[in-house]
């Protein structure tokens, strides 16, 4: 394989795509220069691009497909459902089946509301926390990714000069983020229990939710310490805030999710594509 190559089929697709898609695709995380490789098919741990080159897929759609591509059991389940229809304006038995399974797997989950994505699950969890507490603000960890909701994106990707080991600032991720959004997001330092507790207690009467990914994937996949998670649990209880575990990624760590490994129960838990065999789905438990 030669990359880049003016005669590449991926190059030709990229030039065609730029007329209709910003950057030649519809997902920022897969953009690359001078052009991305366009995938034709996948099977198990392998993918083939439109030029016929075979590769080992080391990311499997950002680990949402830990079962690999085109898994026979998943494909068969999809084929069966296609014959029955795919989108109804009424409830179905399958959503009850999946809700029961999630409640069985995760100790803190007693009821489930489904969404279309992990981003929507986080958004719904934040809205639920605000409704429950009557408060506006959210606390989140610096550098942690929780989807594309405005409040969850704050301080997702601050530059090194803006990092804060004790008192991180609320930094906008998207251009045009309103100042009011930044005002309602408290940014916590990661794995610093004392500093996090101090910041949470200082704004306790404003905080609706404390949002945490037990192993932030955009912050190096460094696990939170048990002391840190326990400090967040105790601080949430002390101020009457809702502790939200974002398990969109970490639900892949164990059958009961990350919170079963850390030994801490969340008040709300968010899930993503892993609960649907890699298809677009999410949930709040």
C-alpha cells in the first residue's frame, strides 16, 4: 500500500465527498490529512478499505464493537428484526428485555430510559439531576469526554497552559459557547480528592450533578483512584447532588460496569452503543 497516492480510490472518494461533507466525512474523529481511508467492509478484527488493503482494526469503532465487525450472532439478530420492522411509534417487548438485562447487570440501576446515543444519555441525566435538585450547575472532570452536549463539553480539550491541578478553569470547547454555559460548569481536577471535595462544597448549593467517567478515555484512559471516586460519592451525598457515572465507554470493563469494580453506586448511569451491539443507542439507568 502507498499512502498517500494520487491514484488511490480513497483519494477519489475524498475529493467527491468534499463537495457534500465538511472535511470529506461526517465524523471529526476520523478526519486525517491529506485524506482519510474509506472502509468497504469489516469482519472480526479486520477491515478492508476501498483499495482492497486489509488491516487489523485496533479500535473497533472506539471499542463500541468489542465483538468485532459483522459478528454472526448480531447479524442474525438484525436480520430477524428487519423482517418485523425497525421503528415504531409504540413500545416493544425488546426494550423491556434490554431494560431488564441492564437492571440485572448493574446494581445501582432500578429503571431505564433509552436514548439514541451516549451523548443524549448524558444530556438526559443532567436534565434529570436539575429537575430532581432544582439546581442549575454541573461538576465534571477536566479533560473528560461526555459527548457533544454544551455543558458536558466544557474543558474537554484545554491547552496545557490552561490545565489546573488544583483549580481548573471552565474552558469552552466549541466556538460560540455562551458564557452562561461556562458559569454553570464546575471543572474538577482528576484524581485529586481533596481539591475536588473543596471545590464541590464551595458551590454545593448550585450543583445538580457530579458527572464522572471512572476511566476518562480522552484523558489517557487513566483509571480514577478508589479514593477519588469515594470522595465524589461522599461529596454528592453531603450537598444533595446527583452522582452520575458515565459508563458509555467503561461499561466494557466488566459485566456490572466500572462502578462494580470501584465498589461505588451511582445515582444515575449513562450507557452507549455497547448495549446495542455497536448500533446507535444509549440509556440512562
